[in-house]
């Protein structure tokens, strides 16, 4: 929700980032930071290939999150 409603002063606001198309989970923040740096150093093609392996239709992975979070709250 923050990305969808953010103003022009953030990356998401400037570039109108509204969909999450790729995500990796980790329990260790240092591992997550290292992985992010690794991927940022890749070519655009390699990044697109990574997305295509897990989300070939580029579906928004956040679809249903709000409904699920409301259900969790009871």
C-alpha cells in the first residue's frame, strides 16, 4: 500500500512502481542485502530471465494481500 500511495519524493512515487513481480525471502538481513546487491549488478536481461522463471506472466504478487491481512485480523 505504501508504494501505491507514495508521493513523488520516493523511488516508487517517481517511477510509479505499483506492482510486486519478484520477491525472495530470507531470515537474515545481511543475506538479503547481499542478494539485493548481487541482483542489482546483473544485466537487465539476466534480471528479466530471473523474473520469468518464477513469474512468467508478471502477475502482481500482492494481489489478495489486503484481503488476507483483514482476515488475519479477525
